[in-house]
C-alpha cells in the first residue's frame, strides 16, 4: 500500500475510533511509524488524543429564548418591541470570538464602562475585554443558558449581587455592567487580584476554580474563554 493509501486508511480508522465512546490516541514512534491505541502509550512514543468531530449547534429560535428566560411568546414579543429590535441569540459557546463588532458599538458604552470600572476599582480594559468576548458589545444578547446582556450575567447571579427584576433589568446596559462588574470585583478579591483566575471563575464559576486547586479548570470552553479575554485585554493595555 502506498503512503497516500496508508494515510487514508489511518485517517478513516482514526475517524471510526474517535466516533466511539472510548478514548483514542494517534501515536508516532521514534521511527515515524504511526499507531492507534485505546490508551496513552509511553516510552519514546508521542501520542495525541483523537477528538470526535464537533457537531454544529442548532441555531436558537425566538421560542428557545422565550423558554430560556421563562417568558411567554407574547412577553418575548413585547420585550423585543421594547428593545427596539430583535434580541441577539448567541451560539451555545461564547468562548470563541466569531463576530467582530463595529467600531461604533465597541465605543458606545465607554462612558458607562469607565464609570463602573472606577466605582469598583477594576481595570477598564479588563471589563472591555470581557464585554467583547461575552456579547460583542450587544446589550440584547441572550445565551442558551439564560445569561443576559453586555456582560452575559445570569439572573441568579444578578439577584445574588442585589439586582431586582433581573430578567428585565439585565437588558439595561448600566445595570448589566454594574452587576457584572460587582461580581467580577468579588472574584478578583477571592483570587487575590489574579485576572486569569477571576476571568475563569466568571465563566465557569468560582467553585470550579476552587475545585481544581485555584487553577483554570480543564474545560475547553473556559480555557478558550480565558485565552480570548486575556488576549484582548493585553492588546488594549499596550
């Protein structure tokens, strides 16, 4: 069998193994020979996990958002009308930056962001980075888990931070930014001012960061989220 045929056969086998529930590893020995294994091989062999293909997420509908927020279709229609347009339905994972907001949108909330940052003693560029990754600066954003607005605050978290009528008020930019920043300040205090850990906790919850020994949890979404936020933060801070 030629090298092309061998690679094709290996690729097909890898795909078949990856589609199964068990773990699979693509391994290469010191002589360049490739192996597939159901376990990690050690001793001079380099192995990388074979990941299953990512299934495309089904786009959310207005009925999905109504269900997420606990609203009837009529209530959702009224909220859309009140907001002067449609709500932005975010994809299931906001960890990857897939939408580039316009320059006008990026700067539209600068006065509020700067005011809130001063009020809570937080870095204004860290807030901007979180807002960018969370909602792309869209105050009407809603996630499949029910997070709302510019900083994608969960209603339960907002209530914990003292915001009344969270399902409605989180759509208001100032209330959202103030509530999200209050929570971020709590996390920064909890993790001794380390922005990476505070950002990880903002995404995965402070319990997850504590569970993994005050380290970024090994969740692909959280790790991508932290990487994206910190990349934007560092770029803004130059």
